[in-house]
C-alpha cells in the first residue's frame, strides 16, 4: 500500500491532541451518520472531507450554517458525488493573519517549510516560504518564526515519525494571544504501517475524488470471486494509471513513483491477485481503462506491473488484459496512451510476447520487461513517458 491521505477530521484530531488543543469537529457521511452528535454551537461550517483541493473555489464548503441547515448542506454536497464531510464551528477571522507550516521527508532528512502568510494562495508565492532541515538547534528559531512553542514543534516532529507520516501540512493556522488555532490540516501516511499505529486506520483514508462506479464494480467482483480485487481512485484526472498484480509489488511500484516526484499524478491504486480468470482480468482492466479514458490529463501512461507470481498464470491474465485493450483501442489511440509492462511468473515468456505484439500493433507500446529489469528501472521508463 502506498501513501494514503487521511480525512481532515482524523488529521485535525491527531494534530490538536499532539499540540494540546481541544478539537471541536464531527465526521458526517452522506447518509447523515454522525449528524446526531453535532451540538453546542450556533453556527457551523460544512466541508467535503475527501482530500479535495480548492474546495472553496469549487463550491465544496458551506459557511455560516445553522444547526438546522446542516442536513440540507450535506445533501447538496452529496449530490455532487461525495460521501464524507466534516462539520466544525464557524470561526470568523482575518485571512491576513493566516500562516503556513509543513513537514516532509527528503533525502536530506525531515524538512520543515514555514510562511508568515498561508491559505489557499500559498502556492502562488514560493518566495514567501522558508525551508529548514530539522535538527535540534533549529527548534527555537522555528518557534519564533511560527508561533508554535518549542515543545509543540518537537511533539509534532515526534508524531511525524511515530505515526509514520510522509507529509504533514497545517495550512492555514492562526496565532493569537491565547495560542495557536489550527484551521486546516493535510496528512499523508505510509499505508503499510497500518498495523503499527492506533491513531489512524484504513477507515480514515480518503481519495481526492467523488465516488466512482468503477470502484463499486470492483468491490462487487471481489465479493463474488475466489480471486482478490481492489481499486481506489486517487486522482480522477491523473496521468499515471496502474494495473497491478500482487499486494507487495503494488506497494513497491507506487512508492517508486512517489520517490521520483510523480505521486500526485497517480490516478488509481489497487491490485488483482489469486490467479483470476481471463474474463475476470478483462473486467478489472475495463474499469481501469474507463478511468484512464475519462481523465482530462494531457498525457497518460498505463503501467501493467507486478513482481514474479507464484501461481498466477501470466499468459491467461494477460489475455484478459489484451481483450480489453483491443476493445478500447480506438479510445486509447485517440488519447495517445503509452503502455509499459513489467511482470514475471508462470508462462511469462508467452504472456510478455503476446502483449508486446499487441501493444506494437495498436501503437500503444512504451516498454515490456521481464524480471531481468528491476521494478525501479521499469518505473523510471514509465515516468519518462510523461516527458
């Protein structure tokens, strides 16, 4: 499992507890689960909570809502295809006082980025952001620049490591005479660490898009088959589409793409395993191709990948993929899609030969690799196809 985005509700719950603040907020779903707990304030904010950027500009935030208007606000936002929402007390404030801070992992170590101006336009002025590689000597300076106390900064850095966070952004937050008020938090976690922490779980993961029919189709397939299938849409207008086999390899492939700086362009995550039939693989591939064709990205690549299978028949599953590629070939050609393949296992020679022949025939060929090419090298070829 690759990096996963947590709900804003879970992210705020974690960070407020870490810095010693009381958090007032509620998670509500499209069927109104959680709404009964919302109480204690006169006015509220209702926001889509699915890791969607630019929510205010896209009309996904309802401000200054009364308690009696919350259900109508959730219903209106649900009609746009969203399932998860966060409800909080409405806080009027001067946007000129908004600030920004983030933690990220880099080759140099943990880097903290800070700015005296925050909010939705922070990306428009990179010169306003100062960046520091963390060490013990930097905390006092950071405290002066950010308004967080030294202890709060240390506590957040400890949580960053202990909770397996890959990225933490607090944007914006306010500094007042009474302390720090966190207005928005974004957290990405290492999904593979799910069994090692209690502060977050798979139920807290959120995709950047509304619900998709393709996810529902795959969920039903998984329930009805002896094989295993899962699919999550991460960015409906992404450039990199993944058709992966095997949980371990799928983690490695997604992480390699992230490490090369293309994580935000990954459109979907999931995998098929357990030796599915040719027809099942065809159906799974169709759902991934649906998402690919619907994407508005200017350039699109498809990675058909996995490690070396123990018993999945590579030739049979590839025949299912080939069936789907033929069926959607005109749409794929019109979108100028390039396809890369890296796989091994039973009957790999014939499977790789067949799919390479088809990709060349359909003018979709990017590269086809057997296990003599590492996953890392295959992924480098994949992202190179976007340049």
